[in-house]
C-alpha cells in the first residue's frame, strides 16, 4: 500500500514539474527576441549537447574525452545563447532608455495632409485625410479635418454636412463630440454660406437628438440669438454711416442739445423682450435683460425677481450662471431699497446650493462686507450751487 502511494506522489510531482517547465518555456517563447522555430531548434541543440556530454562522461571508454566534449559543447552553446543572455542582462537598462519593446499604439497621422493644405493643395490634402480614415474609420479628428477642408477651403458645405452626418452615426463618437460637430457645421453655414435656414435646421437637429440635456439647452440658446439674413448681409457689406441734418445755430440754443439718438422707451423694450421670450423661452441673456428692465425701468422688483428665479431654477443652467443671477438679484435688491437681512438671505442661497465651493466662499466674503456695500450705496448729499448770470458768453462786454 505504501509503495503505491509513493509512486502516485512521484508521478504527481513529475507532472507538476513538467507543467511548470512547459509554462516557463511558453513564457520564454512569448518574450524572446527569437522566432518560435529558432528558439525550439536552440532548445533541441542544447538538449543534444547536454545528452552528448552525459553519455561521454558515463561510458568508461569515453570518459577521458568528456572534458573535450564539454568544451566543444560549451563553445556551441555560447554561440547559440550569448545574444539571449546579453538581452536578459541589459534589457532593464535598455528599456529605461527606450521605453520598452512594446509597440506603440497605432494612431492616424495628419501632418502630411495639413502640410498640403497649407500649400493650397486641398484635393491632395483631402485624399490624404481619407487615406488615414480608411485605416482608422472611427477617428473623430480625421472626420472633422475632412469636413473643415471641404467647408473652409473647397467651399463645399454639402460635402461637409455629409461628412458630419456620417460622423455622428458612428457608435464610437461621444455625445459631446457629436454636438460639437453639429454646432461647427451650423457655424460654417452662417459664416461661409450665410445660410440662416440651414444653420437653424442643424441646431434644431441637435435639439431633437438630445432633448432635456445641456446640449439641447445650449442649442436653444443659439437658436434664440441666430442672426437674420439681413444681419448676415450687413456683416459682409461695408459699414454705412447714415447722416442726418444737423441743428442750425447750435451755439445759440438756450437749452442743452442732445445729439445722441434717443433710446427706446422701457415699454417698447419690454414688449420686444417678452415677444422674443415667447418664441425662445430658453434665451438666458434676454430674460436677464428683461429682469433688469423690470427693476430699473418700471421699478417692479417683484417682476424682476420672478424672471431671475426662472433662470436660477432652469435645469440647463450651469453653477456659474446660477451664482451670477443670485448676485444680480442681490444687486437689484440693494438698488431698490431692500434691507440688509433680505439681501443676506439671498446671498446665503449660494452656500446652500453649492456648499464648500469657491462660489460659497465668494458669497461669504460679500456677506461679510455687506454693511460697507450698503453704506457705499447711500445717496450722497447734494451741493446747492449759487445763481449765476445767464448767457454770459453772449454779452457784449465783460461783467464788472
């Protein structure tokens, strides 16, 4: 019973050693500088040399030749394994200088295309970009470069749009990259093609593809401030200054003369802003202007607060915008007679919304200086001047 278990144990140990040897040889083959066939031949030659030495040393009538056989085998093995030994000894130092023997990740190369583009060879540059895209079909930079050459250099906006539309269909492209591509295409339609309709169509596509996201909110902002065709035409035409008839005998006027055009009355501005916001409710800039107009032009701080609260609670507003609107609300409250505790409560909303942030620190600094801010905004006493002779410059002689 005992010898049988010893035999089984010996077999298991032999199998473990054999498996370890196979694993070692496999790892060696994977990391060796030699080809697999060459490495196997080296192993076979090494085994034969060791076997020849052992046989020579074991036989009585060849034992005297064992040193000679060992020397010959040693020379042959040194010739076979010296490159591998040198590689093992100096590989860490070599890798420290060269970064290792791992192949760099293949990446597209657009320097040639950009050089041809700078020389005015637009068709050749586009062909070079497309050659790179044939190897790397999901590269965002390459698709955008091809569309840029088509739009800016070859004035082919239809081709640029086709490139962009194909780009946004790739599953590897992220949503921010798709939004950037569509926004850039809209810019090209406005700047190069002066085509407001197609720019609006592209931005509307962006809104429809990503509803209820920050990307859609940004696109709506651009839609709200999209210039008209007349405005685009005026940008590219020489500036024309319209002159009106001047005031005769301006130096003899008894009342001050204002040459600057009169601003629109608050009622006209408010109607214009409200009409614009009915069409574009996500236009942050116009709603902010309406809030200031309600406070300063109509003395209706309650309406201004309502407009700013809509902005503060907008889901697409960024933290920086929210903080700006809260500070603006505090400014309006100070200008229109709110007390210090009310303004303090307004500013404390920043710390509640963004605790432990730079915005909260900035708000706290303003709260600490709020008393000085109120004092600065107090109305300074007016200095009543004396009465002087009228139309002094038109007198015939100097007064005595």
